[in-house]
C-alpha cells in the first residue's frame, strides 16, 4: 500500500515538472537554488567550515533518535578536528546542525529544505525513517548534496539513477540479516517457511521496519513464502489465532517484532504445545540489541513467575539472528564515550540501553564522508560537488 504511495510521489514529481535526473547535471533554476548559492558565496572560501546536518526523530523511542546519533557524530567530529592540519580535515572545522524529522514524510523533508536554502548543509546524515528518506534522497539527487544513512535497506532504493544517485547506504550489519537468514535456511534445507511480522494497521504509519527487513528474505525466496502480518500495537491482536494460521503453512517460522511481542508469541506457542516436540522452529530477527535484558530475554520483572517460567521454556525453540556488536575493548571505549557525550552535551541519558548499530553507522558515516571529501579537495574538486564525493564514498571500505 505505502509502496504504491512512494511510486505515486515520483509520478507527482514529474507532473510538477521537477527534473527527472540530476545525474546529467541539469539543475532546474529555481529560487531556492539561488538563495542557497548566494549564502554559500558569502562565506565560501576553500577553508570554510564543513556543515553536517543530522536528521532524525527526536523521540527517544527510536533506536536512532536524534540525541543518540548526535553523540556519535559529535564524537567522530571531535576525533577528526583533534588531528588538526595533518588530519583528513586539513585543519578545517565542522559544524553540526540538527533537525527533528518527527519521522514524518511531510515535516522531515521540509526541515531539510530549510537547511538547504540557508546553506546549512554540505552533507545529510540520515534520515532513517523510510518515508522521510524516500522524498529527501530524491531531492538530494537534484541538489547535488550527499546523503548517508543507515536506512534504505529496502530495494526501492536500489534504483541509483535517476532517483537515488546521491544516496549512500551504510550497510550496517543489520542489512545483512536477510542474507544471514537465507544462509541458515539453505544450510538446513528449510524450504518451507512462513514469515510473521509486525506491520501497522494504520495506513498513515506506512510499512514497518520489520516489513522492510523481511521483504529481503521474501524476495530472495522468490516470493513463494507464506506470510502473515499483524499490528503489535493493537491490543486485540490474538497471537494464538495467528499461530494456528501460520502453522498450517510451515513449521519454520521467521518472526520480526518487538522483543515483548516475540515473547507473547512464544508464550502462545507454548500454550499450544508447539515448543517441546522440536516440531517447530522459531526465528526472530533483532535489528538492534539495545537492552541489557538480552542476557535473559524471556524474563520480565513485572510478570508472574509462572509466565516467566513458561517463557523460558518457550525460548528454547527460538533462534535469534541479531546484528553482532564487536566485543573489543575499542568498542567498549567507543560506547562509553558516546554515552558520555550524549549525557554531557545533549542531556540524553542512555541508561541501560546499549549503543546500537544505527548509532555506530552515523559515526562511520562522518568518517567516510570526510575521507571522500578530503580526496575530492586534494584533486581540486569542490565541497559542493556532491556527485563526485558520493562516487568516492561508494567503493571504499575502511575500518
Ligand atoms: C587554507 O588553508 C591552507 C592550509 O591550511 C592555507 O595554506 C591557505 O592559505 C588557506 N586559504 C585561505 C583562502 O585561507
Ligand atoms: C587530506 O588528508 C591529509 C591527511 O590524511 C591531510 O594532510 C591533507 O591536508 C588533507 N587535505 C585537505 C585538502 O584537507
Ligand atoms: C549494501 O546494501 C545494498 C542494498 O541492500 C546492496 O545492494 C549492496 O550489495 C550492499 N553492499 C555491501 C557491501 O554489502
Ligand atoms: C502493511 O500495512 C499496510 C497498512 O495497513 C498495508 O497497506 C500493507 O499491505 C501491509 N503490508 C503487507 C505486506 O501486508
Ligand atoms: C484468542 O482467540 C481464541 C479463540 O479464537 C480464544 O480462545 C483465546 O482466548 C483468545 N486469546 C486471547 C489472548 O484473547
Ligand atoms: C563535479 O566533479 C566532476 C569530476 O571532477 C566534474 O566532471 C563535474 O563537472 C563536477 N560538477 C560540478 C557541478 O562542478
Ligand atoms: C567500484 O568497484 C567496481 C568493482 O570493484 C567497479 O566496477 C566500479 O566501476 C567502481 N565504481 C567506482 C565509482 O569507482
């Protein structure tokens, strides 16, 4: 449904006469473009400050909420600036701007548009929310401004030209989850599987991240897989009934939902005697592990002992595929510093929550962009030439 909506906006763009492609260098002369250019010319020396705009929803309920990711960006910038003239910034300074996208397909792109005309952006970091990323990454192709994100893993964004030519997706480990699944399924010769995932029933909210994650698996299996989605935010969702339905189609069930919902589903499975005979295999994808509770994922402090016990048993039938975080001392140090910056500079307390892979991706994005920018400038290119900077980001792997 929302997929069609996405396609539809492109159609509307055509009818409004927006350029179909920026790749051929055809920039539509427009008022915003001239306002921006005037602003940039006023302070545009070769050593001018680099402006990074971070776009994310402010609400802390997102794993990639603004203050979580800002801390990682800030950390990367501090490290780079500390290297001074000998570092990849060549002594330039960086200013970080931030905008709350509210994860809204209207407010997000509008916020970015403001920054565009006021010249406050040389590079976009984020957004992740697909319906903000969609329109904005099409604008950036026209604006010739690079955009780096840890989102955009669904294949709509694969079409580089003409729409997404300035979009760089940081393939955080979670984009590889689909591939990992396929490997496991093939390894055990499990062909008949069913997908069970959370999806909002409210159209306004669009497809869920679970939808996008599992859609990669779905496509790879030639779209011949039974799937069922439910709205985990709807208290009327009856997991027993859902399980009765999917188990008519498969014995290997791949789930994607919040940890609490996964637990509810497993409790329902236990009640239906689905967990002790080894007849069914449950998979769960965890895009990011953020809570300490992962050591005992079945445990809920507020729940009764009986239910916790039943959950514990049910979890024996569960295999979880998750983005692995490095266990190195460097990573621990990174994590500690990010949390520290978040608290001191942005007043955000991570608490028990871990620094997740989205946050790491924002940190890496800064480094990647700055390396590509350095190379561009060294070759006599300009910071406003987003296409060339993007080209230099694509084929680069780095630690
Ligand atoms: C920019 O910085 C370089 C080295 O840091 C310096 O040689 C050059 O004069 C500066 N250019 C301007 C216009 O300030
Ligand atoms: C590029 O990076 C190198 C160090 O890696 C630095 O010496 C040089 O000044 C940088 N060049 C520019 C244009 O910033
Ligand atoms: C990154 O993700 C995109 C989209 O899923 C995929 O086409 C590409 O091959 C991935 N790149 C790497 C290096 O994994
Ligand atoms: C997910 O939910 C949306 C909104 O209710 C719906 O239009 C869409 O078809 C659902 N996706 C799937 C795969 O069923
Ligand atoms: C789910 O539906 C079944 C019958 O369709 C009912 O027996 C069961 O109590 C329901 N479960 C919940 C949690 O409402
Ligand atoms: C960007 O750089 C490329 C390669 O150097 C060049 O061909 C292109 O004309 C430049 N674009 C702009 C807008 O300057
Ligand atoms: C990236 O690498 C691939 C293969 O390694 C090559 O075919 C492609 O031309 C490269 N792209 C750029 C922009 O350098």
